[in-house]
C-alpha cells in the first residue's frame, strides 16, 4: 500500500508558503502522497496548481484530491440550478485531478457537508443524487478518473452515514467509475464493526483514511488496527492509506467548524511521523503472518 498525509493536519488553508516546504518534509518521513481538500475558491488558483504539478513531481510526492459539497452547490438540492452548479463543480474537480495524472476524486461528493435537512433523506433527494453522480461519473470516465464517495458521521451529513448506505447508492447507479472511500474516524462512530464495513466494500473500496478515534496519534486510541488491516488484506486493498486529522486553526473557517476540532492533540509532524511508523508496523505484521 501507499502512504499519504492530509494537508489540513498542518494548515487550515492552502498557501504557497505553506505547501511547498511541506513536500520535502513528507518525503523524508516516508510519505508518497499529499491529500488536499478542494473548494471552489481554491480550484481557481491556476498559478498554484501549475507550480504544484511541477514541484510535487520533482519531490516524488503524488497529489491526491478530495472535496465536499455545500448548500450552494449540492447535487441533492431542490433547485435544479443549484444541482447543476454542483455537477459543474465536481466536473471541474475531476479536471484538476486529471491534470495531475491522478485517478480519483474522493470525499463527500453526494450532498452537502455540514448542511442538514430537518428529516431523513427523501426519495427525491436520492434520485437527484443518482442523476448527478451518473452525469459526473460519465465525465470522469472520459478523464480516466474514479469518484470515491465517503460516508460520514451523522454530525457532518444526514445523507450517507454507513458503508452499506453508500454501497446501495453505488449499486443503484451502476456506473463503473463509482467507488467507495472509507474513513476510520467515521466508521468508529457509525459502523457496528469497521472490519465488516471493509469486507462489505470488497473490491469497490478505492480510498482509505486512517484517523484515530480521537483524531490524535494513531495507535493511542481504541481502534482495532490489526483487525482493520486484516480486513484490508482480505479484500485485496492495495491503494492509498492517508493519515488524516485537522489543525485546530481550521476553527476559523466554515469547514473547520464542521470537524469540531478545538484543541491540539499533538504536533502535526508527530501525528504524521508516529502514524506512518505505526501503520507500517501493523501492515508488516498482518501481511507477514497468516491469520
């Protein structure tokens, strides 16, 4: 498997003076990738992307991308205009992924992140979501990019909370470029057993976030990491493991309020470095010995 780190572990927003010094540090720690969360404003920073394409290649760090929708560009909004805006935004994100020669756009691609209805998802919202994701997936196929949807906990979305819900949506849409993105923090809240969620996902699992149950240092939490790796092994997962948490400085931004991190658990470099050492040790143990 390949190891990546989540940009917002260190910084609340993407700036040249922050991101470019981070690339060689990641390489020294043993990481191969850096995941960045896209926003409409960030997507427009053409100069940043041009330089990042060049410098990430020179440093041997692959850029990965995820995003989330909002009430202003939700593909499950009752307004057709808003739904079309969401489809256009996701297509633009796919274009950026393709410009980095990536094969995946991950995240909360199915509805608003942090915006809630006063009721469970309606049949109309479910059908709007299917229509929108089919259209984006058709476009993504022409770019050789897959869409990996991340179910999130009930405090971040009302639409998809579990792997089985996401898998049902993927199977109803039936598009070959739709896949699943799982996150251990989200599973820790919503799944009866994270290992079973991974096994249910099977070969549809396309992206994986490794986040401690308290969003601090991996291994200093209550998650069954050996069991999680055994499940990954059983489904043949061999793609990215991205260590994820967020800096408390994100509380100044709307997205930061959604993840509700108000204090520093540890220094970001410590979370990254101890995290990758821990995960590689678990991987080596699980893959070396039979169950």
